[in-house]
């Protein structure tokens, strides 16, 4: 009941896409706001929480994105112990419905039956506490298709979808692969596959944005980089925070490229 109450009143912000479209810039911009600034310093890592927490026994170890996002191995171990009571329920449901990703709504129903929303809620509540920010902001582009599940976990959550011209996005994929082919095999994408993926994801985001219940804002990378202040103001208004100059990223930060 305590976790449910925390989830009911928490207002996390999830950046859900599109990959190679300025999600890291947007992530960094929000973390410069006093409401979202982590005590541990700006972190641009992705949690991949929905995918990784679908496992009955979540992965551990310092290289695990779940641990890195939480920033504290001890707190992560506490979280794993905390969800142990849900193991029988999750195993029971997963045995009967082993693969439901083909249908989004069947997958959602099975995930809720298994208690995945409870696991996700506990993880992000404990991660927010470990990171020390007043409000949590998280970025994983693949979470777009999981917005309904995240919304069940956090009814007052806000979602941001940033989209870039597809030609520029594909070019960014291919440049990333050329620079680091070993660690960026995912970026070596076939143009036809990319086009279908981009069309599907953007169409899904626009459809969600039309329904006010999802609280999802679609913004363009081109607006974010060329009309920065008005776009940042629109983003902050959507998430319910006052404008702060630091979100414009005009100051150079150690270890990060300057905004210009």
C-alpha cells in the first residue's frame, strides 16, 4: 500500500524516443533543472528497465544498466530482495504465457497479471531515492511501446518523444557504427528496416499524443536545436516545472560536448 501511494503521487518523466534523435541532449537538458538534478551528478545512461525487469530474477553486477542507473549496488540488492515476494506470481503467469510481445495489448494484460507494474514501480521509486533528485527523469527509447505499462505504474508520469528527420536519423545510425562497430552493431541497420521502424514508432507516438490520458508530448529535434528556448519552455510546461536558464545547455560541462 505504501508503494502504491508513492506511485500514485510520483511524477517521473520518461524520454521514450526516437533513438539518434537528440534524446541524450533532452535528457541532459532536464537533468540541469533543479527539480531533476541528481545528487550523484548528471548521468546519461539508460536503464532498459521494462525489458530487463521482465526477467523473474533481474540481472545484477556493476555493468548492468539497472545497477548503473540506480547508482548504488547496495540499494539495488535491496530492491531485488524487495520483489522476491512476487516471484511465485510472476513464474505462474510466465509459464502460461511465455511469449506475448507480438500483440501489445495481450502483452500489457499479461504483464499486469504478472505484477510487472509493481516491480517497475518499486525499481524507479528506489532509483529516485538513490539518485537523490526531487523528481526522476529517465531515458530509454525502447520504452515507447511500454508507455501504457509505465503509466499504470505511475498514473501521473509524463512522457517525451523527440523525433528527427529520418534521413538525418539514419545517417546518425551509420556514423555511429563507423566510429565504433564493435559496440554499436545495433546501429548497422538496413535502410528498409529503419524506415519501417521509424514510421511505426513515430505513428505510435503521434497516436498517443492525441490522447490526453497518455500525457505524451512529441517535439522535433530541429526545433530543439534551432529554437531552443521556446522548445525547452514547452517541454518544461508539459512536465509541470518552471523555466530555468541552465536547461538551455549554454555552459560547457566537464566531460560533455558544448551545446553549440
